[in-house]
């Protein structure tokens, strides 16, 4: 049996955590431990209240703490330790997504000689805004890396970080898409560039200012954005202030509905700021775009540089504007990149990779 200490709530948007639980639960019982809820993280839990994975039991669902603080960490550590202790005789594997609120349970799993499988999917230190939290993570991450039996990473930058402390049993698997879940579409040629689409949680690592500038510059193109978070309100203000009718803002959409809308667009965009956070991101949305025969315009992050044949990569605002001007004149380039993107998609089929690679590694 598996004890999965999740980084995201069970009833939140579908995630890497859910796919792993879904896979494991096909053959084994999975105990899913929710992190405690906090006010600063309000939206994701409203999106996917119909998650119903067979053979998965959810723990900790009702626990709530008013804010992220040292007391939150202490309380979360205690709850995860208590939950794991109760199940220690039933589970053989401890699967986790970082040591932030389950470090004591992690150590207990090692003491009890459970197989500890860790997934490192973001640069946790770069993501953390709290100075005390950064110090704590700098201390415990090397221990977490060393003591994990196996560590899976989703970006080359993260692989380098882990290998400073752990030479063996570190496995690089970029994010994938579950092709079994997606409808099959055919490629469509683009006669005129009419719309550019962005779907993401609108964190501060998204270059929202450049989206405003593009909407101002290219009035005949719709810039459609799905998501919510820190910068959604800023986009609404700028849209109204600049009278940008071609900037279309949506809140979160159900997954199938969002994919159907994206299918009707011409091209997608991932306008990340280039920094430590985004260099370590393998954007799962990218592969969903590819499944819809849509290529992307992306910023020049380290993880995305490997896809220079499949993507339109820009280094700065001037390059981005020149690129869109060129695509307006030469729409065949959009179609050609979409074909190249889709041809690479089989390399990132989530279900195939999990069954044939990751699962074998976990059980070995």
C-alpha cells in the first residue's frame, strides 16, 4: 500500500499528484494526505469537487489554518506525522512532494524502513517568499534528497540541484499529458492569425505586462487568458483603463471546456518571466496544447530550450513583437510548428511513461 503526502488538495485542480495516485490505485490502496488549507491559497479547491479516484482514501481534508506561518508548519508536521503513524503497519511506500509539511513523517518512514519515493517538481526555495521558510528549506532539502530512496524530477535544473547531494537514483521525467483522456483532433491550417491563448495560474512569474503591451499593439488579434491568482485583478484594471476589447479574461474553466476553447484558437503563448522559478518548470499545459495541434510562443527558459524546433522561442519583448508580426504575414509557419509539436507528443504520453518507466523504477 502507498501513503501519498500531497502538495495539493484532493479536490483541487487535477495535478501531477492526482495522476500518480490514479496510477497506483489501479493495483494498490492509496492513502492521500491533504496539506492543511490556508487562506492565501483559496481558489484551486473550488475547481474540481468531483474527483473520485477508486481505491484512494483521503486524509486531513477538513483541517484549516488561518495563515502560512511557523505555526502552520508545526501543526502540519504534527498532523502528517500522526496520520502516518496510524497507518505505519499498512503501508509499504511513502510517496511525497516535498518536505515542507511532512518532514517528520518522512523521517519516520525512513526509520521504519519504508520505501521513500520523492517527487521534486518545483524549485521550492525560489518559490518561497518567506525568509524563514527559505532558510528552513535550505537546511532540510539536502537531507530530503539524500534520504529518499528514489527522486523523480521534472526539469533539468532540478536534476542538477538534487545530484549535488545524491548521485544515484535520480530520474528526470518532464511533465506529460495523458493521451488516453484527450479527444483526437486533426491539424487545421491557419489562414489568418486571429487569437492567441494563455491558460495558467496567474502567479507573479507570468509576464502580464507583456500581455497588455501585445493587446495594445495588435488590436486585430484576440488575447484570451484563462486563470486566476495574484495578477488577475491587475489584468482586469489594465483592460478597463486601456479599453482593450481584444483582451479577453476568463476565470478558471473546467478542463474539458478550456481544451475545447483552445482548440479553436490559432496559437498559444507561455509568457514566463525568466528566473529560477520558471527555469525549473516543465509546463504540462504545453503538451496538452500539442495534443490539440497547437504550438506555442514561449519565453527562453532553460527547460523549454530543448524544444527549439517545436516552439517559437523569444528572448525579449522586441523579439516577441517581431515574431508575431512575422506570423501574421506567414501563417504557414504556425501550421508547420504545430505538426512538429504533435509529432513529439508520443514522447510525453503520461500513461505510457508511467506504466513502463516510472512504475518499474518505483517498484524496483
